[in-house]
């Protein structure tokens, strides 16, 4: 039986990206510097793809009641998440389905109405 | 400059040992807006080690990080990561193709603990846009 997860909205600010760069070691300047981001064809500073995936994983782990219960996780980064000076909003909704012995959560992750993660899937431990 | 096709199948040396602590997990959780409960690390935490392997690979191949965009990421976990784990990642180049002046690089990073046992594997697709 399918279980729908309550949709949530996550705010992302440039300070979050600075904190995430320090925590993850990913200091790619496209996540900090508008000029560098524009030089490679981006609209300006964008969130780390892994930042958005971390929010999506957090959404699943908070729903399931804790960390350490995911057996597999994956997604495509289909569009960048632009983070202007006043921040961005990432909206996440999901469905959990029983598939054999496993529970599989699929998510819809959007920013400004565009899908930013494609085919997000988390398989939960039995 | 395109990335050298002969890299496919090559493994790079393991990253230096990374000691997982409550403080490191806390920093990661806080940066992603969560609250740490002293439990296992969140599901995307192993990117910290996988990214180190990716950085070493890019440096070895003299690829600029700012020309890299992440296309896809997957993890499969043998077990949860806990404070006290000491992890290393070994990156292998799985595939390489060129599309419209961009290199599409598929990598697989095996993350092991101090005993050498697999903790998880991260597979990533990265897109490298050369200088135009």
C-alpha cells in the first residue's frame, strides 16, 4: 500500500552553502561566487547538488524516524538550484511503497516549479 | 582539453584515513538544517570521503573543480556509518564519454573501514565542461 509523505519546504541560504562547503569539503566556487558561476554558464551561485540531496535524504530519514535505516539512495541532478542573496525554497513531496521485502521512497523535489532532482529513490532497510 | 580515454578502468590510490567523529557528523547535520541525535551519520554523509577521492582524481588529472557539475549520485550501504569509524575511499573511473565538448565521467568510490571491509559504495556521474 502506498503511503504519502507530507510535503515540506526547505529554505536554502548562501550561509547554508558556506557551512555545507566547510562540512563536506566541497569548496567549488560556483556555490559561493556569482562571477565564477556565471563564467561557466550558470545564472549565479547554485546550491551543491549534494546539498539538495542531503535535504531530500533528511526528509526521508526524519519521516522514517532516524538515520542508519537507508540501504540505498540515488538521484540525478536535473537542474541547478539557484540561490540568490535572499535564498531559495526547495519543495519536497514523496511516496513510500512496499516492494517485496523492501520499502522504497520516491520523491518529487522542485525549486521554482522545476524538478531539480530526478528519479530520487531511497530503499529502506527491512 | 578532453579527459584521457585511457583512464577507464583505472583505480586511484585510497584517500588518507578520515576519522568520523560526533563533531564532524554534527557539523554536517547542522549545515543541512537538521538536529543531530548522536546516532549514525545521515545517508549522504559519506560524500565527505567520496568527495576527497574525487578531488584527488581531479587534481591528478589537472581538471579545474569549477568546470565540474555533478550529474548523478548513488550510494549503496553495507552498514550505517557511526562515530569512531575511520574511512577511506578508493575511486575507479568506470566510464568516460564526450558529448558536445563535455566529458561525462562515471566513477565508483568504494568506502572501506579500518579493517578494509566495505561500508558503502558511491557512484557518481560528473560533467566536465572544457574551456570554450
